[in-house]
């Protein structure tokens, strides 16, 4: 087993380690690399504009770190698409890509399909609901990949205050991380227990790595990528960067419960394929939620299905991209 303390000391960075953006641009040119930054969107009109504007003005126009600024949208209906186009985002729709597979939904599906249209050697995904956007959310993740060729995949971590009645409460976020994912990693993948935010929505990797691993759709994508890149490339290929604070809309507890259910589908699939656990029953994909209305309780069944997409490199439409 790798020494987690050594990894943590070696592969944990702070965003200001990469704040010399001119140097990052020089490294990008010296290494002959290109960078794509992509935002997955679905009805994020309230926040996506400032994110794209910040990246475009600071990291495309002022410092040419980003070569492609893109959006992968799931057919937003609130004006998100128009805002993205006005702010210089190259807009793609997830259901128009990889036509040879049956369509699925969720963030993981959008990220997997974005590989088919993103052009960069380095790909960085940033969530589109960040309220306190800053260029560090991109250069902080891109920096380690430009400065160290041994790093293949970088995850963000940060403080996640929870907002209640307009008031931010420090340390209240990350409930699924602390109650579901970190305990599972400690049980079965202790090498990965040093990741402070294994479910963070911001991460970057090298194309040759991302195209070689499967993607889970929906809520399973972050955990699945971490497990699969670790399994294929090793712990030393992974890194994490402190981006300080991330403020966004916090989901209610019932939504987090369904999120945990989807994540556990992905994790149990990997535990079985990695030979760590034998399943004697097929896990369910329908979640029974308990609802209370006017003092009465009822059960509502909600489908939460996680699909495993194959490595993009194995898809015919991926091989033909750009033709």
C-alpha cells in the first residue's frame, strides 16, 4: 500500500502555487499543449454568465491559458444557452453526441459526451453553479498538469459553507462526502482517503487518461473517475488543489439521500469488479423516498439509475471526431 502521508504531502497544493498565470502560459507553449475548459449546464442562468465572463476575460483574453471555453448543455429552458453564447461559450448539447448509444441523463453523461467535442490535451471541468467565481477555479486545476508531467488528474477541494435563510454557515457543506464517500473509501480504498473533497465538482485531467477510462452517468461520475484513474494509473498520478471556498446552492437532504444512492451504485459496481466484494443480488435502481404532507406520510418511488459508459476511446464516433 502506498504511504498516504507521503502522497498527501507531495500531491496536495494550494491555488496560489499556480497564480503566476504568465508562467503557466509559457509552460503550455513549451510543452505544445492545448487546454479546454468546459461547464456542464442545466438551467443555471443565475450563475453561468459571471463564470464564463471571468474565464474569458482573465484566462482567454488577458492571459491565453484557455484555448477552448465550452459548455455542454442538457437543453436548458431558462435562458442559460443564450447567456452562454453571449459570454463566448461554445455550446454543445449532450443528446446530440455519441449517437450510437442509448441516451442517459445526468452530469456524468454530459461530461463523458463532452470528450467528443473538447479539443484540448488538458481538459478541465468546472460546475456552473458557483456563486463566488474566481480564475483560480480553472488555473488552480490546470497548473499541476502543466508543471508536473507525472500528474494525470487533479481534483479541487475547498470549504463548502451551507446557506440557510441567506446566511452562510462555515463547514456545513459536503454532507454526502463525509457520511457516505469518505467512510467507503476508508473501508475499501484507504489510499484515496487523503482526498479532502472526493466529490468536488471541479477537476482536470489529461485527455489520454480521461479517454481511457469509463464514466458513470449521474451521481456516480466523480467517485467512478477517482477509482478508475487510481486503479489504472496509480496514486501518484492523482493530485488535489485547495481552491479556498466554494459557494453554491445547497441541496436539501432528500436530494442528498438520492445522490448517495446513485454513488453507492457506482461504488458497489467497482467493489465487485475489483474483487473486493461479491454481490449476491442485483442492486436496485429505484429509491423509495418518504414524503410528509399535512401530517401524513407516503412512499414515493424515484428511479435513480447509474449507467457505466465505456472509455471514449473505444467509441467509433470518438475516433471520427473532427473529421
